[in-house]
């Protein structure tokens, strides 16, 4: 068997998120979200914003055609909460629902299975003003929003993901302030944001399941194995602490209804009786976003007194993230062994590099091709060894608005020229296409 052979029925595609690609932020009654506010505060490194981004809101037919031509059969996108319920609670904006209706119909028409994610970081600003993920006031509105969207789309969208990377929202949004809403609320702020997202997720899963049968319900977690920088006891303890915060609050929350014992005391003030039951849910599909391992050491003055050590890796990406495909293999096998082999989907995996447009007008992104090849080998090996991995979605279809980095970091397999909005497939697009079509083994 060759190294890029996958189980029968293995699915292929790409992931995107609304805020990063849609643009059209003022169109059709959309409300403001925390990223609009954060951007307006001048906190994006290259001074850009997402007002136009890839203009996917108007150009989605072209983007769907690109996926179809690649041979992709699956697409994860996110729905913008502020397009559907502009104030976070209350009035529903039908024009927002109409947009996703058109998108879904066009995907199905192209033979691409839509996987809708309900929350990829665009919290309506009025909900943040009322405390955001620091409190439980947001739980009910999220479940209501989930119910509204499913009522409109669940006749055609069968796969639903609740959240995207609650750990990144909590740590960067409420801990370090590097993401919207930009707070620095310390360890407790991080744990509060994690717990309230868990509660909102549990409520939304139940809200959708109560009204629709036959759906595949899940969530998307960014799981990165946390390894110690050295075998000094304080580094080993630091890596375990970081594992609890980064991975386990979310993973064990939904899968086991368990608050990590290491954090139980720190979370005791806001975990109420009944919460563990409310956050547990027998999801049908776990989406995994994987970028690298995390090599951690003890260092005071950082969240949880943990800081980055020196990663052992093959290479570095243009984000200065280590390339460690072995970590993806380890993660998949751990889920098989310790979590009863749940059905999983690689919901994001990819890399940014400083792409160059060559004289022939093309983007020969060899480093990205190699990144994909090595990670796909890890997935294929895990699948051969019995891991229940159903598909692979690259991050991302298009170059897009990379949050605090703005438009300066390019993760797409299709280049976007931000002046003309022209799309140019890169060599990595052709590579993934050939794998998806079964031609590159
Ligand atoms: C997020 C994406 C982001 C990507 C690269 C993930 O954390 O889900 O929105 O663009 O990583 O940073």
C-alpha cells in the first residue's frame, strides 16, 4: 500500500470562515461583531480589515466552482451570527438567512456536501457588551440562533458543527488580548470563556437535536499535543497544565462531561451543579484543527505560568509555527485509544508562507505542498491503523483575513489578489486536487 492511500469513502475539501472571507460587512442588515470593533481599534498588525476580504459574499459561485474543479466533495464554512441575529438576541434578519440559503443550494448543485459551523469567532457586539463569554447570559442566545439557522437550512445541511476552537477564543480573546474582544483577564478569564462556550455548545446541540432528526452534530476543536520542553519536573507540570487548558477543558467537556481535575479548583466559582451534565453530549463527529505540537515550559508571568519552549521540528512555516506532522498522528491514535475511537474529521490543517507569484503568473508553493503531503501521510497511517478518520479539509480554500495578522499571512491553496480579487490556484491546490481524485499516491 502506498503512503497516500485512504479508506474508501474518505472525504476531501476545504474549510473557511465567514469573517475571514465574506467581506460585505454592511450588507443586508448585518450587525456588528467583536472583530469589527477590534479592527476599528487599530489592532490589526498590517492595518488592514475584513471589509472586503475575499468578497466571497458576492463571489461565492466562483469559489464553489474552484472546489468542484478540484474534485472536493466537502466544504466547511461558518455562518455569521451577526448576519442572522444582528443584535445577538431578538430580531432575525431574513436577508442573512437568504445568503446562506443561496450558498447551500449552490454547493449542493455542485455536488459538494456542506458542513456548517455556527460560531467562528464573530460574537455579536451587544452580547460582548453584556459580558460575552465571561458569563452565561450568552448561552440562551446561542441556542436560539442555532435553532433559527437549523430551522432554515437543516432540510439540506446535514452536518453541523457548533463552535470553532473555543480554546483560541478564550486564550487569545480573553487572556492575552491578541484577538477580539481583546481582554486580558488572566487565568480565570480564560477558564470562564472556555466553560461558557462549553455550556453554549451543549445548549445548541440539544436545541438542534430536539427539532431535527437525522443530522450529524459535532464541534471543532483545535487539539495540539502539549509536550514538555525538558524533563525538569516544573516543565513536565507546565506542559500538563497547558494540556488541561488548551485541550482538555473542551475535549473532556463534551466527550466526558468532565472538568479536568487539574483545573477543578480554579473553575469552582463558576461551574454550577448540573453543568457537567449540560456540557457533555454524544456528538456524532469531532472536527479537529491541527497545526503543530506545543512545546511548553514553566515560566512565570504568562497565563498559567506556562510559556513556549523550543520545538523540535522539521521546518518552520511562515507563521514561525513548527512543522510536526507526527503530532497529528499521535493525536489521532490517542483519540482512538483513550476516547473510544470517535468519528473525526480533519477540519483544518494548513500553513502560511510568503508566496511569490512567479514569472509564469503561477504560485509554486512547494513548501505548502510538502506540508500537506507530510500531514496527509500521517492521517493515512493513522487510518490504516484503525483511527476513525472520515475526511480531510485543508485550511484554507482562499488566502483570507488572518485575524490579528490581517491580510499579510496567506493560508490559501488559491491565491487572492486583494486589489483585483482575482483567484489563482496555487500548486498546492493542484496537489490536493490530485490526491482527492485518487491520482497522487
Ligand atoms: C482558525 C482559523 C485561522 C487558522 C490559521 C485556526 O486557528 O480556525 O480561523 O485562520 O487557524 O491561523
